[in-house]
C-alpha cells in the first residue's frame, strides 16, 4: 500500500516551501488522485523567507492545482491571519510581532519561533475550521529520521499526531534531488548536497557560520535585519542574542575585515555545522 494514501479523518499537510515537503505533497496528490476534501495544505510565512521560496510555494500550487493555505502569525487574537502570494509579508513583520510579544530572541535551546510562527498558527487555523482531531503529514526524509516526533499534541478538546511518509517510504536527499531534475519547474535556489543555504528564515540561528556569512556577503540588507534585532534586544543579555557562540555583530565584523578567502571551504575558517533544523522545536519547549 502506498505510504502517501491519506488515513481516515482530517489531514494537515505541512508545506515548508522547500523541495522535500513539495515532493511529499506531489506524492500525496498522485496517490490520492488530487487533494481530498478532508485535507488541507498549510504553509506558514515568517516574513523572513526568501522571495524565491514564496514564488515556489505559489508555483507548486499553480502547477499541481493544489490549494495551499498561507498563514502568518499576528500578535492579536486569533494570532494568525490568512494571506496569499501577493499579500504575504516580505520584511519580517510576523517575526517582529512575535518578538514584541516574547520580548526575547529565540536561540537553539529555546526555539519558540518555530512553534509561535509555524506550528501554532496552523493549529489555530485548523481549530477555527472546526477540526478537533487530525493527522499532520510532515516532510522529513529517511536520512533525517532522527528529527521525527511521534508524540500526540494537543489536549482533551483537540489533538493531532504526526505521520512521516517519506521516512516510511525510505526517501533520501538523492531521491528528492532526482525528482526535481525531472520537473518542469523548481525552487530557484541552489541545491547544495540536498540542502538550501537560504531555505526557511534567511538568517536562522540554526544555520552554520558559513551559511550566515554567505548571507552577509550576498544579501547584506537581509542580514542586517538579524543584526538590528540583536541590537534592539541587547539589553536582555543572554536572551538578546541569537547565539551564545558568537554575536551577529562579531560575525559581520569578521566578514568585513577578511577577504573572500574565508569562503573557500578548504581554508576551513567558518564553521559549516548547522545547529539542527527548523521544525524540531515543538517538543523542546
Ligand atoms: S527557520 Fe529558524 S528562525 Fe525561522 S522559525 Fe525556524 S527555527 Fe526559527
């Protein structure tokens, strides 16, 4: 039996705007002959996504006739709003509003941004649609299976469990890359060993020093948003920094002072290790 056949009851299909979750969506649409009424595809925009990601979400929807619900966090009730490709924020407003409310910056140990900006807006939206129990299909591949969580979320009024069809189907980075080679459209960002430097939030604190330095070099105005937030929240001490390892100011200064030689991987100056992935945070709070 196909791993992509939807179970009984309502199903949320989480779409991050990346190639892997788009691949999962494609397989679900194929296996179920389109999108069944009981299913909703949900994309949550943090406002720090690259424009290419937003264009890709739109194109997936158009190319595959798949209605995608675009959500954004707002700081007032109901704490989410429905947007679309044209009205989606592109300057970080949902993230800003969340920080105003939380009054501290998230970091790898306190990744509340995933939950506040992505998981809870989707949950609130689905509850507002009258859903009480549902299955959440999540696009995590076999090679990253350690990220899965099978815990049921919610309370006695509503609850949801996750399903990981790509893990069950043993889908790897290579399979996803091959799939996109055969399509007539793609995410307009480079696929580097199965990962995308600028995927998810552009300057996410989970990204390696190398990726953040690339952002500073290639998109200085986008990197500045993350720098400005650290300056705005500096009075919170430890909770006013994205990372305990290094401030963004120190990284900006380093990139400014050094030449392009630091970007040469063989010089091994910038750390290339990521601190996890967005999407793990819900069980860590
Ligand atoms: S991509 Fe990073 S900064 Fe953005 S919501 Fe996820 S963990 Fe937070």
